[in-house]
């Protein structure tokens, strides 16, 4: 069974998006306080529920990058991406000559843009669930994209 | 002489199911799949900044502990060792995230995590690099995050 089977990727990303949407729904329903910022002094173990769900789905996302053999975009790591980018011997190659370098740079800017946008949205809205709904929607879009993604025409004997 | 039968509802349904099964069973093309991973980067940024804003902890963007570079080294590790070393960073990540969620000294835990990441990174320098590249790699692997977190934990 190939790891890049459509069914595997679709189910993996479907689980990930479900976890994000469930987290958003939990906060929306008021089970967990979604006001932002919130720094409580007492321990509320219900706060662990969204953290565990989001952390778990992030691991699935990283495994996705490994099975697609695009390990230069781990999607959840910043330091190593920047480190590999800076220590690339072919850093100054022409634009089209070094695809890995381009992916690392774009991946870093993807996280940066997402972080800036997420920070501003949660700050303006005063709650964290709106960003989670948005992130879950994007993940769901990725799941649908896997469903419609072209198949691999290269067959290995 | 064989009679040609018109397709009934019973015969059509399984063929449709088989088509979906075939569709889900085929391999996807890896070409241009990086565009979807870049979208995943955006999702990581969105979620992590939001949770960090509200809870002062990072749930997704780690600093190297979940980097599978440690697995991809040309070493003679057995499959079981590789499996354990692949799983451990994820388990560690989840445990530390849960631990960080408690209000007691979250910065100190982050410092420990970041320091352990640096140790792992330092120990897994790729062996196929030249001396100059290796030195540059080691230098760039050093980040100021552990110091930053330790200072913020102390204050």
C-alpha cells in the first residue's frame, strides 16, 4: 500500500481538518474559554482539550510532508527551515535552479504571513475560534484538493 | 445466443462503488504538491499565533524537535530504532505542549525543550558535508532562543 495513495492523504487531511473544526466548535460552544488573551492563574484542565487536538493534527501535517518526499517544507518547524536555507551551499543559484531553496523560503513566509494574519484577527475579534474556523476551512479545502488531485501516471514495475 | 441485458440498479451501484474505490486507491502525482504544503504552512502560522496570543504557548510550530532529519541520517540504525526515534519527538512534543499549558513556569519548559532541540541538532550534523559546510551548519544551528527563554523564565 503506497503512502501517497489518494485515500490515505484524503483521510489524513480529513482527520486533521476535523480536529481543527472540533476545536473551534468546542470553543464556540463555550466548553472552553476562547477569549484572547487569557492568562489564567488557576489550572483548568479543559484548556488541554483544544491544545491536544491541535497538536495531534499538526503531527499529521508534518508526516504528510514526509510521505510526499518534500521534507524541505516540514510545515511546522521554523528553525530548521531557516537553518537549511542559510546553510545551503547553492543559496545564490538562479531562481529556477534551486527548487528546495525556493520552497524553504516560501514555507517560511507562509508561516510568517499566517502568524501575522492570525495574530491580528484574534486581536481584533477578541476570540480565538474565528481563526480556527478559517484554518479548518483551509484544511478542508486542501482535503478536497487531494480528492481532485491528478493521479500519478508513472507506474513502477 | 447470449442475450444482452440492460444495466439494472443492482449492477450499476457496485460499479460506481468500484470507481470510487479505484479513485481513492490510486497514487497521486507528487508534482506541484508543494503548493498544498505551503497552504499547510499558512494554517500552521494561523493556528500557532492565535493559540500563542491567547495561551502563551506554541502548539504547532516547533523548533526542530519534530524534525525528521535525525531519522534520515545515513546511520546503521535498525528499523525499530528508527521507528522509536521517529515517534519520540512527536510524543515529547505533545507531552511538553500539555505541560506548558499549565501556568507554572511555561517559559522554563520552553527553554528545556529548545535546549534539547539544539543538542539533537548539534549531534546530528550530516556526515556528507565538507568541513567548511559543517562548520557553517553548526554555527547556523546555534540560535539565541534558549538564552532568550531562560532569561524570560528567570525574570
